[in-house]
């Protein structure tokens, strides 16, 4: 039994919308689009943990450029040898 093309189209549209919202939330956190005083946003940190390695590296570099001398790194951006330092 085949599914109607409209159901596949709707499912694809929902997938793209969800991916877009998640991607934007992560981008906004990593670039500090909201002008937050610290990088310790729970949603951003949770999304950071789900991203692939190269995206995590990019996000940590952006956060370090913004907050490097002001705060400790958020979870996922700490150095493996010294958790109080940025990776």
C-alpha cells in the first residue's frame, strides 16, 4: 500500500520546520544573538550536546570569542584536561 504524496509532503514540511527551529535555536545560543550575560542557557547546552563534533567545535569557538575572559565554559566546551578552561 502506498501513501498519498500529500502525507509525504506534510511529513517532509514538518521535518524541515523542526530542523529549522532547532538549528536557529542553536545558532542563536552559539552566537549570543539575544545578548545574554552568560552562556549557561539550558536549551543551548542541551542542543550543543546533540550536535555533531564539527558543529560543537564551531559553537565553542563562537562562545569563547564572546565569553572567553568573562566566564567559565559551559558544559561541552570545557577542556578535557582542565574543566575550568575552554577547549
